[in-house]
């Protein structure tokens, strides 16, 4: 065809000309090229118009080949989190924390790590990592450094992370790579239980076994990392020759090489692991010792990410920390800790409330004292805060609840009150009079110029109230439609939604989730077939569920906003945001959602200890009621269901909170 069809020849020739060309400019997220001389003398540059940043037109391997230095400067959000938490600890408790001076053997920190309660802890946030920590039970800083290095594709591909945990706890025998290598490599591998964990161990093994110099060993490590077959074959010959000279058999040489090659390309050097491990330790220390301050800083860092905020908000509930709606008398810009177990929403988290308004509210509060009532608030704040849209948002978010007004009552009167306020404040600014004082000694026929209002004590129903709160804050805060229904969800749900979005399940996994439909979009395909996207939310996260035409036809009448549902589907992680392709939908019968429904607890068998069993008994005794308690005991190969005939409980948020503190957030998730 190429020879006989001119159009085909033209297309192929054009494609050949384009092949290999740079399709678009890409910029490294953290890479910086350094030179002692102007970069333009060595490489072509261009300036990005959006922000004026100077960028090399060559990629970093080309720049490095010219002798230019490339370094990565990574900005960690966690550094800001720690800084904010330390400042809050100083403000709340008067304690000056110096992170560099913290003891590296703090008992509370290691207890937290051993429990796997590391949601929000740097590097240890994911579900699989938390499971590894529970298995490993770290009790020194060396373990923290190691777990950072082990949780990588290379070590995990060889199951080194599990082997390390088992060997550390004497559940697996420490076996050498090869009998001939046991004594020569003992000093190198003793600290990591006979396993290669760090890059330095790769280099040291090459030096000891094959007689490499340090420089040659580093070159070998780089070759292994590139994984080019021809380069590996060439270097294996050199490695084998050196090892033979030192008296090692081909069997031992091959065994070591087979361990080194898959590992070296993904391994961390120990300095890297230790540095990152230190940040992990610091964040764990703050969460263990100053939980309210740390979680407030953490929530601030993810305030623009609704899903992350929901996960950490639920973690606060599990920890026994109350997260309260914003309050014009107490809140500042961002989340802030109050005492040991309360976090207050920041005013900037409220939709339609800008920084200038927040600064005005805080400034007026400091200058004139706390606001005694809504009229007093309008009297004291500056004109910039007397905005109808802003005020409505604050009302819906619950920012005036503390004053005793109902949100329904405030909504009925705030507009005419603001109309009066704005006109009067202009005159007040000109020095004519103030809102309640009038002009000089004169008084007005209308007390407070329209601010003396009698508010209704009626309130909206809970569903509408929470819907408005969620609209303004992006989350359910003061309450949640699913509170008290955890045991209903745990009956059929395989996992919590945060486990799907957090990486606990792989692409294509078939799972069942339970939650409330918080958003619904009905659509049509080009062929005219109806389908829908439903946002399903539980206490710790939300996910989009795709109901394609075949499934939609079967369940369309059951897809209703605010309905509590179970969705069985296939997890799709091909896009940036995971989605669930729905296969089935079920609406549970909530008529039995009261005290007689059984409470089902899921507990891994590895977590069952005498102290835990004793504490569980205390919790169940404290929350006596009429509901049966069942335990799903998860072993390595099977799950056993136990019925606790001696205990009957009252299923309410207080019970569920205590259970989650003891057993973890997933204990009620199926």
C-alpha cells in the first residue's frame, strides 16, 4: 500500500517526520537545574508566560550530561501542618515544641503506630500502610525508617515488607540469601533481619562479595535501576568475575544477583528514608500527644478537598474530638483547637465568606467584645461584613447558633435588618450617630433602627438544616443523616468509601458500599438511552457511581436524592478520581434501624489481645440496650462470626464512637 497508494505514503511519511518529536512541554514538579554560570550559556531556555518561571528546553538527563546539576526541592504540605500545629500548641497550652528536640522513643507515638491509627500521618496514611504497621508493631526509629523504604515496588514485589514485619516479631525464621553469604553479609543485613532494605546495602554487598570499589558499586546500582537488559548482562559478567575471585560459587552469586536487581531500581538510600521517617515520626508524635491541635492543622491543609476533609472529620469523631460549626464569637480564619477535644470550623471555610469579611469580624470582636446577639453583631461589625449573601451563608452554616437564635428565625429577618444597618453605618462612618445610640442624646421611635426584632423560635427540620449546612461548608458537621445507621450499613457493605478512594482496593475490584445519595445527575446517551451519575456518601467519604443504561433501567425509580442505599459495582481507577460502575442497587428497610437491629463488629484476629477484649467488654456494658452484638473475626484464611449472648447494647453515636476509638474506623464498615 505504501508504494501504490499516494495518500497512504503521504500519511506514513508525515508520521515518520513527527515520530520522536516532543509533543508538548512538560515541567518537573520540583526539579531545579543549577550552574555556576548563566544557564543560557549551556542550554536553551524558555519563559513560561503564566508565572514567568525560567525553564530549560532540554530534559534533565541532557542537562546532566553537560555537567549541570539537577536537584529536587519538594514542598511538603506536612511541614506547614506541623508548623500550624506547633503554633496552636503554644497558643492553647503554652508549650514551646521544638521538633528537632523531641525524644525519638515516645511511648504514645509508638502505641499509635502499632495500632495503625495513622490516618493523616505523613507517609502512613493509606490503608495498606496502616495494616503493615499493625503487623510490624514498630518500637524504635529504625523501624520507622525501614517501613518507608520497604513500602516500595521493589521490596514489596519480593514480599520484603511482610517478611521484615514477621521476622522482627519472631514469627518467621531469619534465613540468609545463600548459606555462603550468611557470614560475609551478616554485619550488613543484621539490622534489617537478613533483608536488603536500603541502597547502601546493595552497594556494600557488591563491595564485599564482588570486590567493587564504592564508586563502582554506585555505578552498578544505577545500572540496576535503569533495567536495560544489555547493560545488566554486561555488569553481571563483571560482578560474577569479581565474586568468583573471592571464592563464591555461581549458585551463591546468582542468588544474590536475583535479589539485588529487582530491588535496586526502587530502593531508597537510608538517609532519604531516615529524613522522611523523621517527618513521619513528628506527625505521629503530634497526633498522639496533641490530637486536637494536629487534626485542626490537618483539616486546614485539606480545606479545599471535600473528600479528604470528610475522611479526617470522621477520624476526629473516631478519636473523640468534636468538630463544631463556625462561630462568629470564637472562630478564626481556619480550623482551630479549643481545649483537648474540640475543633472549631474556620470562618473562611464558609461558602461566600471572603478573607476581608473574616478579618473584619475578628477585628470588631477584639475591639468591641463578643457579639451578644445577632442585632449586636450587626451593630458592631464593619459595613464590609453587612452583606446579605455573606450573612445568609453564615446563618446556614450555624455561625450564630450560640446566640440562641434559630437559623429559620434569622433567615426570616436578616435582609430588612441589613438594609437598615447599611444606611445607618454610612452615617455612622461620617460621625453622625451610632446604631443604638442615635444622634447625641436623641432617641429613635424605632429602637435600634430596625434591629430590635423578635425572632421566631421555630427551626427547620433536621434534613433541611443539614442540607443547608452541607451546602455552605461542603460537609455535614453538626450532625449527619447516617448517624445511628452504622450498623445498618455494616450489614451488607464490604468497605467504607474512603477505602475505595484511598487505595485499599485495586482497579476492577467488585465491592458493595453503603451510604446516602447526596447528588444525582440524570443524563442521556447519544442513542437516547437514559443513565445517571449518583454521588454516594458515607461518614468518611464520597464516590461517584455510574449507572449506565442497562443498570439504570432496573433501578431508576430507586435513585432518589437523600435515599440510603447499597451499591454493588466494579471499581474504575483508570481516571484520576476513582469511580464505581454500578451493577446493583438496593434500598435497605430502615424501619428496623432502631435498637433491635444487631450491631456487627469486624475485628482482625491479629488485633485480639486480653487488654482489648477487656476494654470491649467495658464499652458494651456501658452502653446497655436491646440490640444483639455479633463479631466478625477475620483470620488469614477464613472469617468466623461470633454472637455475644452476654451483651446487649443501645446502638447510638456514643457507642459507635467508643467502638471506633478502640477498634478503628473500619470496625463497623462490614
